[in-house]
């Protein structure tokens, strides 16, 4: 199915959620559910940057674990909040939703006394590969540098990738930057952020830093 203009880059956040499940608590039988607390951009940062909330997705993953002849079914709910901003392409006289920002919150879980926190151990390159593998419109991602930034008040490493994405309105590919933050522990969750924008019509680096610093924990975006 062809992605819509608003889903073109922002949907990458949901794609990552489908490949990640965090893992606190001890299972005691049956189906045990773990749910993340959502995070999103503060209202003040949305007003400052011009980004608006697009959607919040709860991505539920069910997995069965076995050990010592025992099995447990674990249901994990990841939460993705997506934001985007219109970019004016003056030479074409059109506006497209190309600059996007997404937050992924995933709970920690322990099964049979063992912790499973894959997102905490994944590198930015591995997360970027998930985006590229799940979305045909994003590809050719190559490492383009790192920076330090604050996410939910914690300093973390953010990796920038250069790549391409297909914009439906233009009917062609454009060069983009994709930013992936290392996981930050927030309460009993892990949080990862993604940002993407066309290289030629993108954000200044200080705007990206403002978006990252504007992430806050809350139940609703």
C-alpha cells in the first residue's frame, strides 16, 4: 500500500516499534501485560518549532517465552507519538509534510528472572536498519555523524544518517537526514527518538536539538 504524505516518514516510528520490545517485573503465569507510558513533545516546543501532533499509536506485541519446561505469554505495548511540519517548496508552489519527529516508548520486562531490554542494547545503526527494512520509501542510509543532546533531561548520543526517501507529491526521491537517539531510561520505560527531514529544505541543527529537549513523559500527547 502506498504511504500517504503524512505517513511517508513519520510512519517509520511505528515500524521501529514493531521490531522492539523492552523488558521489569516477574511473570507468575498466564498472560502478563506490560505497557509503556507515552512521551511526546511539549506544547511550548510544538509552538516554537511549528510541529504538530499527527497521531499516537499503541503497538501491541505478544510473545511466548519458554524455560525449564514452563511457558509464559507476554504482551508488550509500545507507544509511538508522531509529529510533523509542513515545508514550503517555493519553486513547485506546494507544501508537503516532510519534516517529522517521532518518539518511541517501550516498557522494561523480566521473564523467568531474566531481563529482556533489546532496545537498550541496540545501536543507532541497528535501529536505522529497522526503519530502512520496514519502509521501501526510505533507503541508502549512511552514517553522517554524531551529536550529544538532552532527551527527557538525560544527555544521550544522537546519530545522524544521510539517505533518500520518496516523496509522493514530487513523484521522486529526495535526500534526507535521519536522526536516531540512543535509548534513554525513563522510569520503567526506555525511550528512543527519531527525526527526519529533507537535506535541502530541512531544519537547522538547533531545531533538532530543541525537538529532542522538548520530549516529556505523559499519558497523552
